[in-house]
């Protein structure tokens, strides 16, 4: 591993202060709910929480309940309205701040050897920096071509129109650094993600709802990792407290492990609740991360950085959105990107304005650079901005 890469990846986890906060909040909430479950206090679980009859259902559970019973259930409708309002406000924040699946993922990371952790971090770092180099080079070439065209067209004013490349842009033009990558940077080009409006999670969601309609009960709830986590607590508690040894003691934790350990990337590839939140979150325009291009190293100085993309748990490349597996419709407001940004260029304005509205509706946030203020270094892919 190159010394430069090692250095660049070593400090990132230390900078993710919000991740530490989230890793403290989620188990605390989980512990309160698990204690309520064990003690028989009516706090419910994350699948249906509240107090006694004043409780809200998980949005997927609410839809599935009405589909299974083929009736409009007032509590389910109220729950859906409340959840939709929360998702519009904070996107998929539940996934980063409360979901027990996140804790299991964190545990998996913790159990990795330091070498494995460093190797994975370095691979991601190199990939993201390659993309940044490629985009900077592209933008530099675009700026040079634009300047040349302007020169030819307006010869008399050429001196005032032509914009010479800066030293950093020239450095960017040197190309991709990854092993085996030639000057064509084909790997960087092929790293662009087709952002379709629906992805694998939406098909799982469709399957979950269809099976509910066919069988007359919410089938997915039997295998939902959130429900399975609480069920694991309950069966283990009963095993030790009452010697209640049933098949569930093996089956429930085994299913949970199967989903989260063997179906890696459960949250971004399979989770139907995540898919449901994604559908609503596309219209969110509050607390969406925004990059200040005048501060960002890539847009202001042409220096490849993309640390923000490296640490995103939702597979979003916030700097080069076309290269991320997901768009800002999947932002969980985890704040990792803001924490690691060396120039503090990323903020979460309460209201992101018209640009955020247009971007979020298409699955993109408000970070599309303004055409006038945008330096030559990095441009976002307009096609990607229009895709969900
Ligand atoms: S874009 Fe930033 S806040 Fe949103 S999920 Fe990615 S790292 Fe977290
Ligand atoms: S926003 Fe911050 S972390 Fe992301 S590329 Fe720019 S300087 Fe780097």
C-alpha cells in the first residue's frame, strides 16, 4: 500500500465524530426498547413503538397490514403520514441513527483485522481518488477546449477569454494512478453508475407487498432484520430466564446473521424499508448535504480529494454523483462526509432552496455547482442529475 494512501486513510475514522455519537445513541435506544420488551412494558419495538394505544407502526408494516387485511386501518394511515413527514424532513436518518442493522454492521467492521480494515479503506480511497483525478482532468480539458473555441470565435477578445490551466489542473491531467490503469482511465469511466429510478431494493419491496397480498399476512415482517433483532433478544431472554428452548432460539439469530453477514450491503441492495424511504426521500429538501464549491479542494484548487465519497455509508459519491451507487435520495444524514471534509465545505442547511428541490426530486441534492461560479476543475454529470 502506498505511503500516501496509508496516510490518507489512517485518520478518517478518527475524524468521524458523529459516527461515534450514532454508535452510542442507537444501542441506547435499542437497550431501552429491549428492556421494555423483556419487562413487558408497552413501549413496543422499532416495528411498532409508542405507549399503550398511542403508538406508530413502521411504514412498511403499516402498508403491509392494510394490504393483508384489505382494509384502511386508521392507526396505519396516521403512522404513514407521520413517517412520511419525518422522512421528508430527515431522509433515511433512521438507517444511520437508530436501525439495529447499523449496529451489526459496525460490529462486523470492529471484528475485522486491522490489516483487512486498512486494505478495504485503501481500496476505496484509491478508487475515489482515481475518479476525482479523472473528473478534474476531464474538466481541465473542457476548460482548455472551451478557451480555444472562444479564442477562434472572438479573436479580438481572445486574451480576455482564454483561461490557462492552473498548475493543479495540469497535475490532474496526468491521469489515473491506479495499478493497471493506462492514460485512458477506462476504469474511471466505467465506474459511472446508471441511476435508475428503481433499484434492487424496490423489487424486493414489490415482492414483499405481493407476497403479503397473496398470503394475507405481512410475510416480510417474518424476516425483517429490525424485527429479528428484537426477536433474538426475546428468545435469548426466555432461554436464560425460563429455560424456554425452542427452534426459534437457533432459527431467529441464524436468519439475522444470514441476512446481515452473508447478504452484505443489505441496506443499500435488499432492504424494502430502505426502498420505501427512498421513494419519499426524493422529495426531501431539508438538511440535505450541500458542498460549498468555493471551499472544496477539488472545485477550488483542482486537488483530488473525495474523502466525502470514501466514507459515505450509503454508497453516495456526493462530490461526483454520477459515480456513486446511490444518489442523495438515499442520504441518511449520517454526517460522515462533513466530518472528514478537510476544508469543512459540507453543510446541512435546514432548507436547501430551489436547487435542492430540483435535485432531491430527481434523487440529487443541492450540490450541483452554479454555472457562473463553478471553477473549471470539477463538473457534475448533468444526465446523472436528472436520473432518480
Ligand atoms: S452523503 Fe454524507 S450525510 Fe449523506 S449518507 Fe453519505 S456521508 Fe452520510
Ligand atoms: S467536499 Fe470536502 S471531502 Fe469532498 S472532495 Fe471537496 S474538499 Fe474533499
